[in-house]
C-alpha cells in the first residue's frame, strides 16, 4: 500500500542546543507541512543531545569542545536512517565545517539559508540579535557579505541585554521578562538604517513570542527559514501561507 510519504526523505535534527529550541524546530516543520493525514508528514528523527557543551563558552572562553558530541549525534542520526541533517542552534554553525567532515548525507546550513532569504525579500541592511559567540565569530557577517548585505550589530551594553534575554530569560525558563531594553535595541537598529531584524539565536523567536516583544522592524526567523527548506529538501509539501 502506497502512503503519502513514500519516496520522501527522512530528516535528522541534531538537537539539545537548547531543548526548547529543538522542540520549536520540530514544531515548525510539522505545522508548516501541508497534510490531511499523519502519513502526509515527514519522518523526523531527533537526537536531543543535552551533553553537547555550550557553544558560546567554547568559542569565547576555551570551554569544552562541542564538536565530538555534535558529530556523535550526527552519526547516530545518519545510522538511524536520516537522509538530511539540520540543527537548531545558530552558534553551533560555527562548527559546521568540522561536523561536515564526518557525515555522508546533506547537511542544511541555517546561516546560508537565512542570507539567501534576506536577499530574496529585498532587504539590504539587517540588524542581528544573537549570542556573543555568534556575533564574535562573524558567521552571519561573512555569509551576508557574500550576498551584498550589511549587518548592524548591537553595541556592548545592548549585547549584554540580548545575552540576558537568552540565558537568564528563555534558557532559564523565566515566565516573564522586562522587554523595554530589547525593544530599544531594535529601535536603535532601525535608526541606524536596519530594514529588518534577524533573530539569530533559536531562543529569540521563543522570547519574542512568550514575552510579547514588540519590534518596529520586520522580523526574520532563521528557524522558520530552516524548517521551510528542510521540508522542501525532504520532499514534503508546504502549507500555502509559507510558500
């Protein structure tokens, strides 16, 4: 008996960075897929590997190397039948080339896909909200420069507010957060010429939603972009509103 997903590929999510971001990526893929039955959805494998050391700590403070555990997850997913890999952490993409050395299936890159989508939407300048690790490595800046796009970054005090939102807010499971500082950061980016703001940490879409953060700029969510491209790469069908 043929099913709606016959011929589709299996997605593997390298997760645990963090757990709620992993949940959100899985949720995005399911909610963005057009299907009238369970069988119309994609086969998705998730390794919620919370043993992966903190990526920002590794990059900035000589913390434990996260690559061995990320590779362990990637190979576990591949051996379990994943045809395509994705991961739910922006900062982790700094280690993307090292992980790619060990895997044998396509591995979608969230940063690359975000740069392409920002260009497609016609933006020239974008503000970037992200972790210290993502900012300091320049992984967004390098890719955006390839597409002729300019990034506007927070200053040092503003970046501290972003990190507090990510770590003391979302990662700590805080129910409420004082949003004015982050809203001022977005407003400052707008004054400096930003046409959109990139939520360059997978905890940030959660923060903007859960804490009802108001943005005076259009928001680009890399996690949503990755979910869309993963669905298409695996042979799934997008709901009309996401095409």
